[in-house]
C-alpha cells in the first residue's frame, strides 16, 4: 500500500466550483453582469477548473502564462503546463470591458451562467505562433489549428468562480466523476498504482490488450472517457460506456477496471495533449498513463511515437504521473493472440492491425467484422447503435430520375 500521487503543483485539489450560500449569492450577482458566450472548448475548461481537474490554476491564463506555456511548457510561476487554458472574445466586445471588471461566462448552447470572472488582463496573441508551438503545424485542415484560428482576437485573463458543471452530472450520472470522487474510489478499492486509459472510442481488442498489460503492474485501470465535443463519426459517450461495461464484465477480473468521464473537448494536439492528459490524470489520482500509438493525434500530423518521446524531453519532476509506453499492438495469427512489436517476432503477413477507424467503417457500412477486432458482446452493442443510425437517416427527397424508355 502507499499514498495516491499529489495533485499537480499543490498538496490538495483546488476546485473553483462554489457551493451552498456562496453559490446562490454569486448566481444572483451574475444576473446583473455583462456576459460572454463561451465556446464548447472553453466550457469544458471552465468545468474542469470548477471540479479541480486543472489544479492549481485559478482561472484563465495571463499573457505571460500563455507565452511561457507555448514556448517552454511553463507558467510564469515556473510550474510545468503543456497547453494554454485561455478565454477569447472579439476585439469589439473586449473593448467594452475594463480591467478589474467582473463578467459572466455563459454556456454556448443554452445560455445559462457557467461562472464569473474578474478581468485582470486583456491581450492579443499570435495565433499562428500558438498553433506551431502546440500543434506543430499551422495547417487549417488540422482541427485544433482551425479551433485556435477561429477564436476571438483578444484573450481575457482572470480568476474564476465556477457556478455550474454544465449539466454533465445530470446527463452522464455516475460516469461523470470529479477528481475528488475518483480519489475516494481508488482509496476504497485499496488502489494506489493506477493507470489511466484515455479514450474517445469503445475499446477494441488492442485497447483491451493495453489495459491488461497495465493491470499486470498496477492495482487497476481507470478507463477515462472524453465527454466533450467529438469529431463527426465518433461514437457517443453513452454507447461507449455500455460497450466498455460489457467488455469489463466478461473479460476483466472484477475490481481491476473502473470507468469515469471528464468534460473536455479534444484538442488533437498529439504529444502536447498527451502531457496535458497525464497532468490532469495526476489530479484524478492516477500514478500512470497508458500511452500507445499516436496518442491524441489526428491524421498524419504526428509520428506514431511522438507522444512517447515527449515524456523523455520534459524536465525530470515535471509530472508525478508517469507514462506506460506501449508499442503498436495487433493480432498475430502465429502467436494466436494480441501482441506488440516488442513481444511478437513475426512479420506483417501474420499480423492483423486492429484499427478503430476500420472498425467504425465496417460497422457503419454493415461489413463483417473479424472476431480479432472486437469482442462479440461489444459488437452487439455497436451494431445496435449503427442500425439505429441507419433507420434514422431520412429518405432522399429528390431521388435521381429514371431515364425515359
């Protein structure tokens, strides 16, 4: 037995979500404040700040913090931080605010107040510089680059008071867990070596293999599902959750795997996002993070093991949560099971690459799925989901005319 890792840069979690009388009073005060409608990404960041997932941040970053994070992965205080956590608006709106003023931040979908912020700084940034340093590209086809280039021209910095969890507890129930809740869960299970498994997809056989490798050396695995905005074609969290539960029930030893969800959108920042994932998993109580092939990547912007290498490039002591680096995994017909490049001596002709992209494509088109790709209990749930999608597609209102005979 031992102790859970400490929160990042702090001896304790620092959630910014108000409670009780203070919460009600601030909600009433927010009604009279000027308002900014935040983006989906900013909403997720506000909620993470609220629940302590971004401990020890106290709000959105200043220009010095932004510059330090972009150029050296350090806040102005010197604390390690790999990706900017910023709030933007257009220049006309920013001009109506003055430093020291309080503003309300409202949900982009329903307009309810997520939090209040005291504006301590207004500053413009070089968006292309942020993209090149964080994403290693300024290509607008990259979804993270597109997000940054489309945000407002001015960043606002200041401390937050968070007033809402954005409906995530109501929508996702027990799946949505705060860092304090996962820490209590780990302690109740007697776990102190915990590996986080990052996912925005159901777990196929390769994912199952990664989790089981981690269980060999850790007390358990936290399957940590992204609950924020996804790419088109990704599978919704409620379907993912059912599929992962079926996998855990039938193919894992009881009490070696638990699920939780967190409220962020993907940034698709590859290696830098792998570091951010490890940082907030430290706040959730995880001692390790599984890092497989192309972690948090998109397209061909990053090398398959860039997210492995970046953990060797940051200064020692930057993070307590350490990577579990695992090679490309696949099904080997000669080995008769899942393997990786470090354990299988056979060639490509004997290997089946287990691809989530190919799995989704096969399911969406009704093609057969090899048994080596996914467990039957998981496939049953996914086929039901895709069948429902097909049934909900409207018929073509303007079918092509038949040629005259």
